[in-house]
């Protein structure tokens, strides 16, 4: 089953993870370790689940402080952020917007995550389509976003959060 799945999903610019996939009738499902349930496997969900594992395994983000598909109301419109990461005291510290691999990352994508951040007020914003990843840090002193060369480890984010 797993070998077949690898052949039908695009290889991402991330390490390979052993994700739980199941097939039922004509549908494919992927297990979301944060919500503890199977979700319909779409190209965007493929990116989201791989990126969750990347943050946990490579960047040491605590699984217990992460959520996916967080609903919020912005300008009287219901929105959903893909991944939100919290500090131990419950404040959002990072927001991730995931797109399918065939979706180009544009200024519109950054505008979307910046709108979410009006509500969340996280210092780190990440945009990915699984092939290309961008990470910015919000600088409170200059009121601007600064591009980072790489995605920081969770401990670096928390350290900066404590200093602001």
C-alpha cells in the first residue's frame, strides 16, 4: 500500500516521513497526528502533514503545542490557518500556510498569512508549497517582516519571544 502511495504523490523538498495512509473504496486518507484522525488526502493535505512532521522531527517543535486548521474570524469572515504553534503559555509564536505543490507562492499568499497574523500576533510566519519554503519574522520595533534564511528551531523562537 505505502509503495503505491509514494508513486502517486509528489516528492517534496522535505525529508521523507513514514506517514499513515489508508485506502477506503475510491478515497485515500492520511493520518493527522495533531488532530488524531484520518483526513481526505489532497495535495495540500500532503504538504501540511509532511510539514507538521518536519517541524516536529527536524525543528523540534513540541507536538503538544501545535494545532492544524485553526478557525478564526477576520474582518467578519471565517478563516482557517493551516498550522499554528504556541508557546507554553498559550500564545501563538508561529503560523504556517501550506499550499499544494502546483500552487506558486505569491504576494497574495503572504498577504493571506499576514491577515491571519492580525489576529494571532505570532512572530514567525512560514509559507510553503512543499517545494519552496519561506520564513519571515515580525520585528515589533520596526513593524516589518524580515525574511530569514532558514526556519528556526522552536527553542530559538521561544528565546526570541522571551526577549520581546
